[in-house]
């Protein structure tokens, strides 16, 4: 067991626009969807 704060950081995250179906098909093969949806408001 690792000491607190010393855990391995072995993740990669991807972002893709909802219209980028080619990228999403690739990401579906090599990763898993997190279930999160991102919202933003520009000021």
C-alpha cells in the first residue's frame, strides 16, 4: 500500500468535441466513458 499522497498517477484523459465521431470511436476502444458531462458559461 502506498503512503498518502504517493499513489501512482497512471491515468490519461481525453477531450473530444461531440461532433468528432472519429476520435470518440477511438477513445471508446482504448478507454471508458467517465459519465461526466462538462458545462461552461463564457463571461
